[in-house]
């Protein structure tokens, strides 16, 4: 069975408004885009937004491709380091999101979580901003 690539990104916007934009990209074995999603979820911080994106992405892939192995890319080193046990989760608001993400990770037969540079996650980033109304939001607040 072929491995899927899941790319996720979350942004609370600028300035943060309590709602995050989430970008989800699912790619096939040759890198072809199979699905994209631009969603919203509650989040007050960047890390909360990144967790929400990961949770939404893992939920989507598990429902659509329940038995597939997955490689998940995020540009949030904090989230990846926490989920792989390299860092502790100290912030109270992150603890329930961490628990939910960890439970989802456990549902996959094989999963690899990798932190990647932001420039390699541009499509997921663009989808996250699109969910908040596009990058024009940045111009309005500057």
C-alpha cells in the first residue's frame, strides 16, 4: 500500500482573532495533489493553530484512507517535537490538543511526523490564509 503525504499548516491570522485558518494538502506517491482543504477552527496562538491543522488533517486522512501509511509534514517544529517526545507540552491550552493529536497518530498503521521548512509548505500555508479570507487580511492591519 502506498504512503500518503499529508502537509498541514495553521495560522491564527494577524492580529489573532480567536479563529485559525487551517490548510491541508494530501499528496500521492508521486507528489500529485489528491485533496486540499481550507478550514477554520478556534485558536488563540500559532501553536494552537498548528495543532488544529494537524488534527484536521489526520482526521481527514484517517476517514478517507484508514489503512494507509502516512508521512506528515508540518512547518511547526514545536508541534512535531512535542508529538515525537522530544519536547514536553507545558502550555495548558495545548495539552488537550496534544492529547487529541496523539490519539489520532495512534490510529495509523504507520506514521512519520516531520518538521519541514516553511518554504516547503507553501500550498498548505496559502490554504490556511485562504480560510481566513486570504492574505489581503495582512494589508488591512498594517
